[in-house]
C-alpha cells in the first residue's frame, strides 16, 4: 500500500511504502521507503496520509533492485613500492561507495 508522507528534509509530500512502526514516548515513528527518491526516512504518524487513487497510478521514479555479484572495491596503497591498486574489499566503505557511484554516472 502506498501512502503519502511529509518529508522534513525534502520539505514536500512524497509517496512512500511503510516498512515498520515504532512507538515512542507519546507518538509513533514510522519508517518509510520513498518510492520516488529511493531513500528510507522516519516520520511521525501525524505526517502520514492515505494516497488518492490517481496519485498511486503514477509510475515510481525509483525502483529497488539488486546488482547480482557486485562486490565492493577499495584502494590499496603500497608506500614502499609507491603504487596504488583497486582491490576487492570485505565491506562497502565510503571509498567503495563513492567509486561505485562514479561508475554509475
């Protein structure tokens, strides 16, 4: 089910799919996936509305996908030999994420 939520960061109403609901001291926090921005955010329950039928018929701008067998890479610097190599990494660090985003562009 697609809802409409208000994003404080984007300062606009966005279409979202609810992923989880958490109770805080006096209100509910809702984790949502913004289907047009491909990002997860938390919103207060008062900022969630039911979407109109016409609003849900518009195709999403973002699609969740997985990249099969994509592995993170990182730079290995050898100061003794004065060389730099791109090598496989065990996890996605900030350098691996930045390199991958540049490849996509």
